C-alpha cells in the first residue's frame, strides 16, 4: 500500500513538472517600441524555434530570443475591462527537432500613460444657504483613469474655495461644507477640482464645480432709512394725487423677498378714509379731495410684512396746509390702452405716446418733469401747459414688468411743488423668446438588454417669457424611432423595448420643446443614444460538425482546415479563442489565422481518422462558450511497397515434374500492400528469366498464379529462374518489389536448394509492359517480320535435308534424346535442396 502511494506521488510530480515546463511567462511594459528584448526560451528548450501565433511578439528561430513587434502594446486596449490581476496574452511556439508545442504567456505591465479624466468638465450643484457646516454632497462625475494599480488610483483637491473641501467616499466624489453660506452675500461659488493619479510622475486633470446657493427665508423686511417720515400737502389737493411712497426691503430673493404693505388699524377713521395705500408698491395717494381751510395733521402707521415674518412698522406724518389760492394740478388723458388708470403696454413695442398731460392753475411759471430715471420721456407741446408722455425705447417684460412714473411740478426756480402724479405702466408679455435647452446635444450610453420603460435621460429647457408664454411641453420629432417616448411635462426620455446592440448600436433622437405662446415657439435638441455591449451572445461555429480530409503525407504544422466561428458581441465580449479539448490527436488550434493545424506527421496505416472537439470561449465576464465536433479523415498516399509473402525468400526453390500437363498451375506468388484503394491494387509481371530461351512458364498478372505454357520437353529440364516484378497501382509512379521464383524441372521430387540467385537483377526496375511469359531481351528487340522470314528459311532447309536421309536422321535423333535424359545435369551444377510446394 505504501509503495502504491509513493508511486502515485512520483507520477504526480513528474506530470506537474512536465506541465510547468510547457508554459513560459514573460513580462513587458506596455507602449514599447519595436525590437525591445522581452526574454528567451533557449534556457528551457533547444532550437530551432518558430512562433505559431501572436501579434505582439517575434521569435528568433536560432537564438530563441523574444522581441516586441511593430504593433504597440496598449494595456488598456488589450485588457479593456478593469482587472484586479495580470493582463496577459497567450501565444504558442514550436521548439526542438521534435517540434514540441509550448505556450508563451506575455504579462503586460502598466505604465502611467493615461491622465485622469472627468466625464463632465463642468459639474453643477445647488445647495440651500441654511445647510449645516460638515454636510457632504455627492458630485455626479468622479474622475476615471484607464491605468492599473497605483497608476490608476486618484486623489482630489480643490482650488479657489474657502467654503468647501473634497474627499472620496468609496467610488463617489464628495464635497464637504467647511463654512456657513449666505445667499445674500454670495449666491454663487465657482471652484476647480483637480484629480491626480499616484504614478511615479503623477498626471492630473481638472474640472469646474459651480455651486448655486439657493435662498431661504432667513431675512425679514426693513424700512429704508430714506423712506419719507413727513409730507406736506395743500388744502385743495385733488383726489388721486400722489402723497408719498414708503419703501421696505428684504434681503432674500424671489418669493421670499415679497413685501406686502398695510395700514395699521389704529390709524384714525378720517385718515383711513382720506388716504389709500397700494399693498404692493407702498404708494400713498388721496382717496378723496382735500378741502382744508385750517392746518391739519394725519399720522399714518404703515406695516411691511413678508412670508413667515412679523410686520415691521413705520410712520408717515402728513401735514395739510390751508388753501392760499389756486394750486397747480395735473390732468391726464390716456392715449394708450389702459385699465383702472393703469397703462397696458406690450413689450418690444416701438417708442409711442402713452398719454397727454395738462398742467393747470400754475401762475409762477412752473413745468412738469419725470422724477426718476425711467425709459419714458415727457415733451412739451406747442400749446402752453400741455405735455406728451411717451416711451423712450422698447420695453422688455423679462427685464422689468412694471413701472411707476412719478410726474412732479416744479416752479421756475426748479423747486418741486407738492403736487405729484404717479402713472402706473404694466408691460404685457409677448412670446418673443423661444425655449432653450440646457444642452444642444446630449450624448448618453445605455447598456443593451435594459428594462423596457426605464428612464434613460431627462432633458431640460427653459423659457424667459412669462408664466403662460413660458410654459413648456416636450415631444419627439416624427423621424424618431417609435420605441422612444418623452414625458410631455417633465421631459423624461424613456425607451419602451429592450435594446439590442447587435441589431443597432446608435439611435438619434430629436426632442422638441414648445412654449404656450401665441403663436408658439419651438426649439429642438438632439440626443445620441449609444447602446453598450453586454456579453449576451454565445460564440457560434459555422457548422456543428467540421469534416476535413488530409493526406497522410501532410507536413508538420500544415493547416488541416479553416475553423469558422463568430461572435456578434463587441470588444472583449466578441474576442474568441478556440482550443482543442477531449482529444489525443496531434492537432492544435492557430487562433491568429483561425486554422486547425497538425503537429506531427500522420500515418493512415496506423490510424485512418480522428475525432476531436473544439471549444470557442469569448472574452466576456463571465465568459460564454460553444463546442463543435471535428472529424479528420486521413487519405492514403502510396508510401508502402508491396510485400511478398509467398515465396518467403529469393532462394526458395520448387521442383516441377516433366509430366505436368500444359496449362497447369505449378505455384503462385502472393503479395500484400498496406496502402488502400488503388495504391494497394497489386499486379504481377514476369519481366525476365534465366535461361532466357524456351521458358515454358507464364504468370497471371492479377492472381499471381504461375502455370505451364506448353508440355515440358527434354530441353526444358533443369533450373528456371523467373524474375517477377510485383507492382501496386499508385499514381503517377507505382511502387515495385522484385522477386525471384526458382523452378527445377526434374523427375525426382527431392528438395532443391539455392545458395544464390542470378546476378542479372536490374538495378532499376522497368515499368512492366511485356507479356507475362518468358522472353529474352534480344527477342524483345527483334522485328517480328524478320523473325518470321528466318523461321520460314529454316523450315525449307529442314525439308531439303529430310528428303535426303529421313530414316537415318530420325533414328539418330531419337537415340540422342534418350541419352540426354539419362545424363541430365542441372544448370550451373546446382542441386535443388528445398522443396517448394504449390500454393
């Protein structure tokens, strides 16, 4: 039991060592130029060396040194998905005379070649002025760095800010308030955030952060110090005359700064009946005519109140002087559209007259003038005491929507008299501003397979017109794909289907914003929707079963066949690596050219086909894979010579009796060929014999049977050496094996034996084209007609001799034949010692 455990451990160590030796790892920094030395494989393997694949490395075939190529290695492109481990590329090389395939792993090391960058160059944030010190705000737009490790780590700091600091909280960038904000002192803060990486030579970039401080109602109204406290009027001042205007201010903004004026209920009933207070402007006018023959005094207590504030009070003392005669008065005759003594004037209207004013009861050379700097003019008319009130320029509702024109009377010395008139002008808004989008073009990225109906963007537009004209509604252009929808009020853009990047990668959406004016104005903004890839497609082989045919003589590392595989995903998700698994066959995948290659020489006679499986693995996370079956049939080449089984040797000898009938088979030749098809189609040819004359044997080219062509006669006695060529059917040149068939014609059946065969065996075997019976080389070269003539001459000569001595000649010939049969000695004095039985 201990021996078995020890043996298992030893085998495990051996296998582990072999596995480790088949993989070599090298390190190289990215962005290296061509020809930079990476390492060598000669320390582990003997040459020669050859690289099978790989775009980033070149291999010296003699030294085994590895160098970078023209293709610059960019780690961020090679490994686009952020990794917490090594970024590696794999290639294969063939080493040694045995052409062993090894794996080379190239570890690409990062350098600080990418500066941090902000997705948005300007980040905006709105905070209220009452936010507490220490409050943190997440900025949507932290910096990114495509580098790895410390080169990709980022630190932040702020410039130009005394109110905020910056820090990181996990993956988010956070601003922290360090000092109290006050909208009334500073309503906008602009600062610069700088992102720097931790490289040996740090790289940095910056973005602008704009903080808008929104107002809260933390201030209450206060009366201005120059607000009037006492006013004197004449005792005959008419109704509607301007008396005074109280002024209060609120340091807040917007609705929080709205002020309402009111009289105190403690004012006298007579004062409340005589005077009127405008709640919005603080104007105090006469509600009735004043007829006073004696001095009178009225004390008016006025309140100014704001939202969530207690009212503040101010007092105005009005002194009424006794009538001393006729007082100058102003009468108004309106020309422009008016309502309740208020002129209604549309914005953008050209300068035009608004009213005619008449100055009466002025005996001291007085004149009318406008008290404040307003866009209105007052011009005297040809008729004495008449004036025309006009606009001096077009008015803009968005700048000022309401004016109070104070007309005063001054005497010839320029002293203002007490009588005043206030003319109220309301600027009527017209739809003269088209909506404006915060961005003219939006770029958004949406991952495919999104949830249908999910929001992908909210567009925003604004209109500086009044509330009615500035009310906006959103819609999409008719050319926009119907899968997109926008909320009519909020501008929220949604997509109703799940997007598929493989079907469409970019969508163009046009959003229109229309206001509520008459006629309405409309503005458009374009939205580019980029669909980001997900690893949602499995690699696909062109066929589930590849079938290839290769010759057994295929050179090593030659292509077996093209492996077609695709992945319609993008980037790393669509990068495919194919490997051979579950196979013991001598095949490897060349992923650079997509070829299946053979690593050793094949032998059809040992194995005529191979079955293996391929796995295609993409670069997604998690990776997806697919498999395909491959059948490789090894086709035969004529690489095996015919092998003669019978006779077993060139020295084998067989005895043939003279009484054997003509046409009888005396023996046969049997040969086999390990090839297949026509390459194993064997034929037999008798191409020569010794002795060359009177050979009584022939061979069947297909069966190999050797038979007699005639009755054996005395001249046929002795040893016959038949030179036979065994040929296969290979094209274009068949393979041939020669063999000697030794036949002894003799009465006795004793075994014959040979020590050698004739030395006339040709050095080069001719292709058999002669009849499969005994013929000499001289006979093969003679003209058949000449042979016939010679034969006929010999016949004539024989007839002449026969006519002279027929009887004597026949008798002598018969006697010589019997003597020769008794004294016959085999050719070359060789005796048959082996007996070759017929097959």
